[in-house]
C-alpha cells in the first residue's frame, strides 16, 4: 500500500527524464546558438539583396560593373565569366553566394585591382580607429556615470559637457582638437597613420560624442540601481560607495547602455568616413567615397556586405551579452520554449 502511494505521488518517469533534457535543450548554449543562427540568416538576406540589386538596376549589368572604365571586349568577357552572365539566374546566384562565402568580392575594373585585397588593405586603419574610438567612448561614459550619479553638482556639470559633445559634429570637434593639440601645442601629428600618437585625436573626435550619449543613459540606470534594496544591503556590509557603483551598480545599469552602444557603434563606421578625411588618414571610408563617385559597383557591393556583417556581428554580440549579464533573460527563454 505504501509503495502504491509513493508511486502515485511521485512524478512519472517519462516526465522526470524529460526535465533535464528540456533544461539542456533550452539552456544558455542553445539560446546563444539561436542568436547566431538569426544573425547568419540576416547576413544571407543582405548578400541576396546585393545580388538582386545588381540584376534589378536599370541598364546592362556589364556596364554597371565596369563603371567609368572604358568598355572593351576583353573586360566585358572577363565580367561575363566572373558573374556567369551566360548561365541561368539561379546558377548565377549560387555562384555569387559561393564567391562571397569564400571572401571573393570580384575585381574592380576601375582601379584594376582585386576588391578583397583593396578592402583588406584599407579596413585595418578603419578598424583601428573604430576600436580606439569605442574605447574612448566606454572609458568616458563609465567614468562620467560612476563619478557623477546621484551627486547634484557633478551631475549638472557632466550633463552640460555631454550635451555640448553630443551637439558638436565629429568633424568640427576634430578641427578644434587639431587646432589646439597639433597646431598650437604641437603634441600630436596633424595627419597620417604612422604612429600611435596619430590615432589619439581622431579617436577622441569620434568617440567622445558617442561616450556622451552612452554616459547619460548609464548614469540614469546607475541612479536607479543605487535606489534598489540590494544597494542598501551592500552598504550595510561596510562597502565603499565606489566599490558599490563599480562592482554592483554597473551590472544592473549596463543593459540599456549596452543596447545603445551596440546600436551607436554603427555610427562610428559612418563617422569614420569624415574623420579620416579631416585627419588625412587611410581607411575604408575614403575608398567608399571614391567608389561611389566613380560608380565602382564591385567595391560598393563589398562595402555594403561588409557593413551588414558588422551590424549583424554587433547586434548578435549585444544579444549574447544580454544573456550573460541578466540571468532573467535566460529564464524567460526557457519559459517561452516550454
């Protein structure tokens, strides 16, 4: 009798066996894989859209890809062989997709060079500038939020500074930095990319406006976090205010700032076009401008796909970082999958 009651009250064996599987199936690795899969789907759509745009553009495809280069039978034959224009459109698409997956973006007939080599040679300076500007933005926003959150006078001063930076175009800020630190104080070079010192002023011009925006959001989130019950508990342990803000408050305040940073990093790439011109730096921005002005379609397509890859990578990284920062999102994902 006792064994029957025990078996009646205990969960079914099949249900017990399914629970660990369900937790594994909807765990963090699976959720991360789902985000990555969604990103790859968006990237595939961007590549497909670039192929469709070439075929739907008015005029002859060969003329479109040649650009302003003189059209000759040899160049026309090379383009037809490269794109497989004599084959059915599905085969052309498959061929184009395979080439892109292998990193082959074709040839620029205007510059007489391989597009992949051109992009790779110019993307390194742009990535250096973007990474340095992102570091400046994060450092500025975290420092400003931690030192001024909940403090009336420092908060007002930081808010005025951030409003000034947000309202100042990056190229105008770059000109001011050049005048002060290059022409007047002669501390940094005026142009070029020959040393680390040549990266400081462009990174400041590009990163400070972004840091000002993120700093405002991070400060608001940190002030809300410091009013939560956990903050009172941490203070009762004798923890200093700085440790409370850095170790405990920032984690709770970081989610909106992380979202905004991931969205605004794309503006760093667009802002790099003007910043590279102001500081006379090499980079992908100047190549893009020249390609658009010269109607160099293979280069434009390569930059468009690269931009889509950048945005997808940033968006996916932000989603994954969300899951790592906030366990509640992982729990919501498990509940939604049940």
